[in-house]
């Protein structure tokens, strides 16, 4: 859109809103609140997730919450609850899973929070391993590895996940290289505290590894939190390296073919596909030697802290579009959002401050994940993470399916065919930056993947009102999100979106 074009005033409003959302941020931010809240002390509690509402909008109750600070305390908590025949679930600092994996049934369950199990246990630079407690966040894990000159090769893009949660749901970044992009495939040992018999004193510590207990280890690598409380995890890391990132936007005419081969050419490749615009953003992202010059930083714009007032304007405009079924408005907003993100290189800078051009080269620990809105300086919610449930901000539903590479071209062709029939129908996805498509591959974990695939993240508007209409809408979307073209023909959902 050229500057000479005359915009109706609402378009100018939208443009300003979009630019403000992306560019107005500060170094401080009110940190997200604890997902567990109790009526008195640590008893009579409710638990929710980081967006404040589970997929079915129900509230989960528990009789009490325990905050172990050491493995020994964890053992005695599990033992006492086992002896009393109580149900237990593990909760984490931010609780990012959208589905209610953290809920026990009934009201007399026990929540065990890993908030204070956030210590580094043992870095070993020589063996290139790092052992941490399970409540350590991805952000901490990356920082601790960096201190001893090591790097975790692949991880989710958002800092706020904990080691226990990453393993719980099989979280991943994007790669077909090495052992692939799933964090659990870089784990060498898991210490897990599980209920035990009277003879065990009602709890036991299992030390699981590939060499000593292969089948238990493969079960525990992705456990949905049901096998016991993960206490400590040992990662096998790599010497620090640098990455070189270039984003290129192209039309999607040959995307079906590109999707099959691009991940073999670039180690950290991913795609942002904007189907209603017929565009794909290719992430050309490669490992380069550590002595290559460059000190780039990837501080992803949507994960920076936002002024709450701006988040509210954004949300109001979206609600208005929904109310009036303003498809054209959504498409205009979508285009602005995606082009602004692309034009601002998604938050990539060559030196931590300025973007001067591609490629952006920087250390792995500064390029792989971000989430600066988690920085914990209280400012009374003047600023916050965009998805903080205490402000009027982003509220969305997220669905995820993975499609084997053998089927990817026909899947992409099917989506393109849908766009041809109703070109504006997918603007709602583009508004949340389209399909984020990331490579995943085989894993020895029993709940891991069995083939090379592309995992599609789809984020879209969700109503905040609990009306019968919005419930049906959510239910419909949940149903629609399930089929996966598994090579066995069995439908299979992506675990992290379960
Ligand atoms: C903004 C955002 C970005 C995301 N980005 C990505 C991404 O890039 N890639 C990706 O794959 N996923 C991504 N996710 C999904 C995320 O990886 C999963 O939701 C993950 O499980 C969240 O981890 P958590 O620490 O918040 O765990 P929770 O949501 O609190 O817990 C998840 C499950 O793990 C269990 N659990 C947690 N800790 C332990 C423990 N110590 N012992 C036993 N069980 C435990 C819980 O009981 C629960 O069943 C993202 C989610 C959000 C909200
Ligand atoms: C662990 O978490 C607690 C509570 O959030 C925090 O006060 C403490 O500083 C954290 N410790 C480390 C080592 O990060
Ligand atoms: C898409 O881009 C390619 C070059 O990258 C070009 O050859 C082709 O004509 C373009 N297709 C459309 C529909 O614009
Ligand atoms: C990086 O180091 C390698 C070997 O250590 C050397 O051959 C190469 O010239 C160096 N490159 C730069 C850009 O310094």
C-alpha cells in the first residue's frame, strides 16, 4: 500500500493500532501471575493456565498445593499423598498447556508445584551435559548452558516453559537435522519421583536412562505428567555455535514442493504461511562457526511486553470485527499485522538494538528463543505479556496438527483449494501470523513422532464470553483441529495442543 493512497479513517486507526502494538514496548513488564490460587494459605485452591481459561472453560479445583524446594521434600510430599490415597498433578510457574492436563478429578486432589524446583544441579562442561531441576524455565536452561560454553540445539521459541512441561508434552522447535527438534531427544537421564509401595515408604526415586532402563526411559521422555513427578533432568548439549538467519517472503505457488526440501537445506528452517495472502515467509536459518562475526539478538516482537492500553484497543477492534462479521476488516488487519512483523524482522536485530540487514548472525543462546515480557519488574499492569489474562488483551485458541512430509504437498494443495473457494476465510489465521510450520521427526519416545513431519500451529480468535454460542464455536473448532494424516491412517493429535 503506497503512502499516496487515501485511507478511510478506520484503516488509519488499524494501521496505527498495529504499529503501536508492535513498536511500543518497554524494558519492564508485570510478570504473569501464579496459575494456582488458594482461598486460604495453600488450601482450597484453583488452577488454570497462562491464558486464564482452559479449552472447555472449566475451573479445576484441588484441596491444596505443595511447593517442594528440594528432591527430599518432593519425596515426602509424594509419599504422604500416596499413603492417603490422594490424586496428584504437577503444576508449573506459568502453566502454558492450553488443555487441562494439570487437573485432577474431584476437589480433594493435591497440586505439586515446581516453582521452587528451579536450581541448576550440575553443569559438566567436559561431558557437555547439564543437570537441572524440573521447574527450571527454558530461559534459565539456556542461560545456565551458556555459562559453561554449551548450547541446547533445538527448543520451543518461548522462554516461559519449564523443563518438566517441555518433557510432559513433547515440546519442540524446528529441525530435521540431528535427532530432530524435540527437546526430549536431547535428554540422557531423568530422575522421577513416583508413588511406591509400603516397602518403598510410599514413594520411590527412579533414575531412568537410555543405557540402564531403555523402555521406562522412552516412556518417561514424553509422559503427559502421569508417570510421576520429574525431579531432575540431564541434557546432552553441544559446544556453543552461532546461527545465521534470513527471512524471505515469497508467493506460495511452489510451496508444496519447497516444504518437502527446505528443511533438508537449512538446519533451523521454518515457515510462516499466510494462505489468504498467498505468501510464505521462509526462515533460512543455518549453523555457522562460532568465530563468524555478528552479535544478533532475536527478541520476538509479540513476546515483548506490551502497553496494556494498546492491547485493549487491539482486542476491542477484534471483538468489533467478530460482532459485525467484518471479514474485510479482518483481512486488512491481517495484512497489516503480517507485513509489519516482516518489515520489523519479527524483532531480530544485528546487535541487540538495530536491524541493519540480513543475514542476522548471533550466538545460539541469543537467537533460539525469547520472551522478554516475562522480565519481572512489577509496574501494576501498565505493561504485561500480550496474553496476560488480567488485562484486556489477546485471547485466542491454539490448535496444532502434524502432517507427515510424505503427505505435505497434498495437504498444502488442499488448503490452497479452500482459499480459492473462499479467499477471505483464512484471514483470521493470518491475523495471528498464519500457520507457523515447524519440522519434527522420529523419536524413540513412545509418545513421540514416528515420521518426519511438519507441525502446524494455528492461532485464532476466541470469545471471552461464556455464551452458548461461543461454547459451540469452541467445541466445533476443537473437533476440527483433530485429524492428522498419520502414515498408519490413525488420527493423531499433536500432544502439546491436546
Ligand atoms: C506462548 C506459548 C508458546 C509456545 N511455544 C511452543 C513451541 O515453540 N513449541 C512447542 O512445542 N510448544 C510450545 N508451546 C506449548 C508448550 O510447549 C506446552 O504447553 C508445554 O507443556 C508447557 O510447559 P509448562 O512448563 O508451562 O507446563 P504445564 O503446562 O504446566 O504442564 C504440562 C504438562 O506437563 C506436566 N508436568 C510439568 N512439570 C512436570 C514435572 N516436573 N513432572 C511431571 N510432570 C510435569 C504437567 O502436569 C502437565 O501435564 C507454547 C505455549 C505457549 C503458551
Ligand atoms: C526460583 O523461583 C523463585 C520463585 O519464583 C525465585 O524467587 C527464585 O529467585 C528462583 N531461583 C532461581 C535460582 O532462579
Ligand atoms: C511466484 O514467484 C515466482 C518466482 O519466485 C514467479 O515465477 C511466479 O510467477 C510467481 N507466481 C505468482 C502467481 O505471482
Ligand atoms: C574461524 O576459525 C577457523 C579455524 O579455527 C579458521 O580456519 C577460520 O579462518 C576462522 N574464521 C574467521 C572468520 O575468523
